């Protein structure tokens, strides 16, 4: 059962609307919802987010398997999500920090597609870009579906959310 939902991103206006902040944006939008869970938007930069996640989970006595990390994934197209029980960081520095500070790869995660990464683009620059004019309306249309995926993960469990959302393109 998920007890803590963490939205990864970078703090400050400079990063508002960037691809890397999609997890942060989603959790901020769900904070006021009636879903019975603790919400956490990290105040540290992405690469140091694990410190806050570990501190919060320890303070609230929440096991790593009860933490859902919501983050961006440039290897997935914009219309896809991937929900996993555990795994490696996949090259994502924010998730790497979380896994290191929790001391395990057994941390559920909901990856939100922000790709595809254009050929020859530097991933570090790509994730810090804002969504294009063509992508913004698509993103706004998808935000409620991403929120539903998070809510379903919390309320009905990861299996229910995985069965509904993994492997499909959201419309």
C-alpha cells in the first residue's frame, strides 16, 4: 500500500514548466485532493532529492515499498506512463538519489513520458527545456489521466494501475 507520494523536480520559477518537473507539478496539483496519502514535493534540487525522501519516510515510519516516486522519463513518449514496483534508476539522477538514500531499489515509481528525445540532443538539456507549443495542449489534456494513474496506484494498488496504464498510449 502506498503511503507517501513523492513528486521529483527542481525548485524555483526557473524550472516551472520544464520537462524535468512533471512529477513535481503532478504532486502539487494532487496535494489538496481527498486521497488518503502523504504528499511530498521536494524542495531540494533533483540530484539531492533522496535526502528529503529518506528523511520523510523515516519520520513517518514509511517503508521504501510504500513510497511512490513520480518522475519524468525521456525514453517514453509523451502519451505513455510506466508504473513499476522496483528497478534501477535508469539514468535518472533524481531517482538515483532516492534509491541511494533509501538504500534499496525496491521503490515503486510512476514514470511519465516526456519524450521522445530528439536525435543528437543532450538529455541533460532536453529535460530542462519547457514543453513545445505543440506539446503543451497535449500535456494539459493528459494531466488528468496522469493524476488518475497516481490516484489509482494509491487507492487500488500498483497492480490495478499497471494493468490499466502500462503499455498503452493515452489519448
